[in-house]
């Protein structure tokens, strides 16, 4: 894949750190496996998986500075749940810094944390690859892994429900896009 030059690798590694970079490589591999299993473009899955966390900046001030540089208008959801900013910012960085202009890839990067209404199969693959990559360890991950091998929509519904239940149990803010994603998938499965 042409996008992973040594310069880009080093830049992303410096921005997100080694632990997050290793996660990125696992997500990329998982995304390619899912794409192959469901007949989705493997190269797009590889690129989106590789760049999905390219804006995962731990320092909040630095994250907000990057958002300003890339003209990302922070929504109320982003202000209340700043952990979702990196998906939206990542799509902008992928486009401007790494010259990715494929709308499907950018959409998958943007929505990999929250999901969204009208998700494409590539959107679902990147969301799920991030959710189930091999080092993830939380209640429900094995069920999500099992479902992701059988049916993307069933895996998405389970994963979104599990995420919403977890956020509710912690009294955390839930982004509207996550609710929309869940309802969209629910409608598909009816």
C-alpha cells in the first residue's frame, strides 16, 4: 500500500505513540480480514484501518489546536465527549495531510468511533475492526468477534448496544451519531 511510506509511518508514530500505533496495525489487519470475508475492497479497508487513529492525540490542548488548524468545527457532541473528536479530525488529516480523497475511506475514518446513520459496509468494517482487534479485552468482545464473522449488521447492533450500555453504566455522554447508527442498523435488521 503506497500510503504507508516511512515518513508517514514515523509521523503517525510520533503523533500517537507506539502503543496506539501497534493498535492501528492490528485494526488494519482485522479490517482487511473482514473486508475479504464480506467482499469489500481490501485496499480501502487497509488504508482506512491504517489511518483511523491518525488524530488520536492524548493531549487535549494539542488535539484542539489540530482541530483548529484543520478547520474542524466542534459540535456539542464533540465538546461533551472529546474522545470522539479524533475520528472527525482524522478524516480531515487523512484528506489534507495524506491526500486521501476517497469519500468512502474518509467516511470510515470519521465514523469509526461513533458510527452514524446510513453506514456503508466499509464504515461498519472499520468500526468493528477497531472494536474487536485482537488485543481488545472487555465484556462482550468475544460475542462481537463471533458475530463479525457472520453478519456485519448483527455485529454492529451488538457492538453499538454494548457500547451504549457501557456508557450508560458510567453516566457518560452518548453522541447522537451513535444513537442514529444503532437505530439505522435496527431498521436494516427488521
